[in-house]
C-alpha cells in the first residue's frame, strides 16, 4: 500500500500523514512511497505515545506516589477540542463551584461566631442555678477542614462517575439510508448523521456541483451514500398518481378484441397509398410533399371483423413516431417497394418491430412496375432475419400493388391469420386506459387528441388524465368522423375536452373525478419541473467544463411551433442532431398551435429564430416580429425546415481561411537605391509576382519575414505583375535584411464557408 492510499483509508491528507510519519522517525517523503506493516505499527505506537501525554501524579491513601495516565478518550468535538478536554473543563468548573460554596460556608461560620461572641459579651450575668463551665472557643480551622474534606469527597466521586466518561466508537456503523427520487443534499447528510459539507465534497469528487440546499436525483444520492460507506436503498415515492391509478381494477374477464396493425416502411414506398386503397379514400393526395408527416389511425371493416390501422411516417426524422407505432400495435405490415428493395428506414422499421416483439407481415409493393423484382426483395429481407414462408421461413410476404389492388385481399387474410394466432384479448368493461397517438390544437375545437384504447370503455362525460393534461370528454369521433357515445378496446378515436394538448406517446387513464385528475396532473408537473432543474444544472455545468479553454461555440436558438405534437417531437430531435463541435442548434421552446405574441417575446429575449410547421402567426405576433426584425419562417415539409435551419447554422460558422501560393522569386543580387532603399534583384521561378499581395521571405526554406511589397519594378517601370522566367526588382516594406539566395514567396488568402 502507498502513502496516498493509506491516507485515503484514514480519511486524511497525504501531506499530513507524511508529516506524522516523519515525526515518528520513518523515512517516507513521497505520496508514492510504499508502507509496510512494520511502518504502520511504528506509526501507531508513536501516535499512542503522543496521545497518552504527560503522566499525572496522584498520592494514594497509604502515601505511595502513583502515575496516572491521561484518559484515552480523544474524540474531537465540533469546536476542535477532545471529549477529554471537555470533561476536564467540567471538572474544573465543578471544583470552582465547590470552592465558592466552601467560601460562602466559611463566611457564614465566621459570621455566626462573631454574633455568639457579641451575645456573650452583652450577657455578663450567668443564669441562676446553672453550674458554670469554662466556654470552649469555636475552632474555625476545624470547620474549614471539614468543608475541605467534603469538597474532596465530591470531587473524587465526580471523577469516578462512569456516566461522565466518553469513549470513541471502535468501528464505523453502516446504515441503510432510504432515498426517494429526489432529495436535498442537506437532508441526505442528516440521514447519514454527518456534516453537509462532507456530502458536498463527495459530490464534487464525482463531478456534481451542488450546495446543501440543492436537490440531487436518486441515482446520484445512492452513489454518494455508498461512497461514504452506507447502503443506499431506493424508495419509490408514494404519489397521488399511485394511490389513485394503482387502485383501478377490472372486474370482468378478458375477451377477444380486434387487432391493431401498423403500416411501416421507407419513405415513398407506398404505405399511405396501400392504406388508401384499403380505405377507399385519398389520404396520400393531401399530404404535403407526398410524404406522411403525422400518425394517422383508421378503422377498416372486414366481413365480420374489424382492423385498426396506424400509418406512420417514413422520413428519417420520424423515428420516434415509428417506435411509438410499433409499441402500440399487434401486427406490423412492412411495406417494401419491389423496385427499391430494402432501404435505411426499412431496416429501422424492422428493428422497431423486433424490439416491440410484434409479428411482421411483409407487403412487397409496386409489383406492377417494370423494374419490380420481388425475389430480390425476399433475398434482401432474408439477410435481415426475415425469411419468407416459401423459402422455409415463418414470415408471410405478399406481393401487392396499391395502384391496381392486386394482392390486397391476400394481405388482409395474412393479417387476420396473424391476429388469430396471437389470441388478442382485453378488458371491455371498466375505466378506459390506453395511449395518445397524436394531439393538436384546433383553432375552433381546442385540444384534439387521437387515442388508442387498450382496455376498458370510454364514454362521453368521462374524466381522463394524460401527462399534465386532463379534462372531461365532450365528444368522441371515429376515423370516419362519425360521432360515438362510447368506444372500446382497439378503437382509434378523436377526443375533445382536454385542457391542453397532451404529448404524443403519453398514456391516458379515466379517473373518477376532476379533483383526482387535477391532483395527478399537478403531481406530474411538479416532478417534471424538478427533473428539468436537475437536467439544466447538469447541462450548464457540462457546457461550462466543455467550453473551458476552448473558443466560444456558435449556438442557434430555435423556437418551434408545429400543428401536432408528434411532428414537433420529430423535428426537435432532427434539429438537435444537426451541427458539429463548432456550432449546434438549441431548442429553446416547442409547442403545438399557432405562433403567439408570447412566443415572439420569448424569441426576442433569447435571441432565437421562429420556425413554424403548418402553423401561422397571429396578427399581434406578426406586428411584433416586424417591429423587432425577428427571423420567422413557415414550412410544410419537414426536410425543407431542417435544411433551412442547417443553412442558418452554417451561416454562423466562421469561414475557413485558405492560403494559395501564387508565385516564387529567387534573390540574385541586392542593391541599395537612394530613392527606394534596399532592392532585391530577382528571377521569378514559379507563377507570378503581384504588387498588391502579401509576401514572405524564406532563407534555407524557413520563413524569416512576412509583410508587403513596397515596390515591384521591371527595368525602370513600376508594374503590377511579373510572370515566370522574368527578372524584376522587388522592394519589401520595412525590411532591410534580404540577402542573395533568399526566396520571396507571394501568396493569396481566400475565405471558404464551412459546411455542417
């Protein structure tokens, strides 16, 4: 073991330990010196001898002199004194008190003696019939001796009383510390019975800057607790949410339900067109740029059954939407174009489906095209562990055409077969529970949420809560816009009545009353705020350390408003991925709905640009934008918005300075001109020498001067350029040390814009 390791075990500084070791006569001088067991024993003996201190001499009852060692209790108090010192101080105080009492008694005795003497003098006549004895004078010394003996007895009993003795604990007592999701640093210190400064110091060693009054998360608190030596026990907060939602139970048995099918695949492979043919509508024609940018949920009646379809976007930015679709579905229809085969978003969709552990049915689309190759698609999918049934695998692959309708019936039969094998069931009675697929703010309707019910039945008038949003259901409508009184498992519906647009992907739950819904929403809002504070503190600290010693990083602040929550989420993720080490995009705020005056004020305060996706600014916001010259742009296609933001970020980058050597001249002779000073007679050996460009002087291929030309002459004429193979006279401004054999290099500086 080294000195620094031993110091860490003793919880002291290495320098202090080295000083004590040297005082003990050991030869250790460096923190890296090794410590042997004999060294530890020598140090321990030295410290024991030093702690024992001078011997106290006491006299026994038989007159022998006996050495009494000093008490071994040396535990330090908060004031820096040992417990032994405190005991000694208390004993001294008690002794002083006894002395004062003794002096008081002496004074009382003296006063009593004086009064008796005065009475004796005043009474000269003896009492008749009483024999007179000579009066014995009061012995004051005897009274003082008795008082002194009494004091000594009390002092001896005080020093021998074991209740006043303190002993240092022999070993560290490890405790189980219960830690909630967030805890104040000071509160954690109290639970461990240590000073708050020790916890702060331990946090700093772990790279967490926090004061006693700051909160830390559960994971950090457990780590600190275990570093100090205790056992951290995570405790789930008993929340209002758990008390209310945890008590919801379903009394009925589960019964069969309809399948939920998600259509996934690469962009422009025909997902929406396929669904459009099944639904006999024209959804794809209404999508901007020909790509789906929202999650759409539709119900399709098939003979005696029903299938709920979820259409997810295929653009790369909508990865989270596809993941959400896969996690709320039973069967995935993977659409692959027969002419393109497997593409990046196809692979991503496969990964999402596998992660969600759902069944996959492949629709090989566009088989009506001339360059269609279904067998190639099967081969490419087989490399992704999707082996077709006709190749001996277990994945149904159906060739279809969304334009002609070929193979659509077989595809639906394949989906029905997969759902039968899954034996899908759910609770049909009781409070509804499910997931938010999408949400938006309608100018006339207010908050509109697309829900997928997974259990129970939702009725008009039910109180639902989702995230921080809650409200009473005012209207239920199906994908065909028909109004419903109630909806059951596997139904995809639109609901009105929430006080705000919930986040896409949030779960929802029906509760008994508005009071319960409000309590749950407020609890979630408080929890999210606490997490945001912790995250912001960590990010600010991370940025501080990241920027120390480096140049300032360019930041493009963005306030984003979109028509629906899912799209806002996808755009935010795409923008945050843009940028590099020199520049990045910071999402200041996101929201659903039109751009308001408060959004513009926030942009003004944070120096942000405003980006609107399928939304517009109201009149008050427009006026404020024009008055303050704030950047505002509208978009309806996601990749155009992302390209716009990247272009703005690129414009913030410092240009790259590149140098280009345009000519070299060799100095043949040096002349001194009374008019021009020192002039070098040169031969241009490469390129051209220009009068208005910067130059360098090189000697033995080492730059010795950098400056500008003072003159450039060809014979007696001033010229602006001298080409290769031509002699010329060159004068360099403010430079007098040019010699034959030197080289004069002319260069040009060009700026090029950086790209992300």
